[in-house]
């Protein structure tokens, strides 16, 4: 099992509706991409005050092959490009961790 964790901070001038649309497009891949089991997006509450990121999402995949299918999907690529454009610092402002659990 693979947990794909993505953390970021939207730019102050980014459109919240555009962020929601990008996240909805990713969530819609659960089911159509074999082995993509779930997707959850939301604000980072950071109760321990240890993170500079304000938002994030977590995906669960059965294995690396499912994750690769997700990475290669055109809707993932479009949503990823939108997320980069909306994020403070662009590509470099996004933190990704892939946890094998």
C-alpha cells in the first residue's frame, strides 16, 4: 500500500474555485484509475505548529504501479499543472512524500 502525501500553500491571490476544481478532478480519478483507492483534501490544521504548509491532500494506492497509472493520467497532469500555478513558490512550493505502508 502506498500513501501519497502532498502539502502546499496557495498563493494569496489564487482563486479558491480553481483550487477546488483541481482537487475535484484528482478525486474523480478514484475508481477510473485501477488501484487508486481514496483521495482526501483539506486545510492543514497543524495542531503542533510544525508545518509551513496550509493545505494538502492524501491519496492511497494499492502499489507503485497504481501510483504510476495515476501520475500518467491526463487529468492528473492537468490538475498538477493547475496546482503548481496556484501554489506559493510554484513547483518548489509543493512538498511530496510517498509512504509505503
